[in-house]
């Protein structure tokens, strides 16, 4: 449960970072608008912050599903506890790697985070 709380807080943090980065490039008027107008994609660090958040959103739902499966089924254990911390830890490390454009290591950390989700699911079969 603690890992789910930490992962949710990480998502909120990334949402705030992404919004601030977008506002820094597009301005306060864009931020407060209805955002109907088509705008160019974010570039540089702001773009990487936004893409890191989008990447996070892609994996977070799978992590939540895996955590809820082991909790609801009563199958929680040491494997799911460690695997969930692996996911959260890797996702925390992933953010600065993406933001500062450290490509190969970033991809390896993404694989580690994905293995954390799989590790949580493995607990279902133990």
C-alpha cells in the first residue's frame, strides 16, 4: 500500500512539473485558457518533462491494477512488496534521466520499472 501511495505522489509531482514546464514555454494566458487552439509541441527540457509524465501515465495504470490484484486476492507478500518498491524507485530515477536526456540508462531504468510491475504480478502465483 505504501508503494501505491508513493507512486501516486510521484504522479502528482510529475503533473505539477509538466504543467509548470508547459506554462514556462506557452505562457500564463495559455495556462488559463480553454486550450482549444492547436499549439506546437513542447521542446527542450519542457518537452522531456512532459514526455516523462506521459510515459509515467502509461505504466501507472498497470502498476495500480497489479497492486489491486494482489491486495484483493489476499496474495500480498515479500515478492510483491519488493517489486512494488522496485517500480517506484525506478520511476523516481527515470524522471531526472529523461529530463536531462540520459538516453540509454533511461531505457534500462524503464525496463527495471516494468519488471517491478511484472514482479508484483508474479506474487499472484506464489
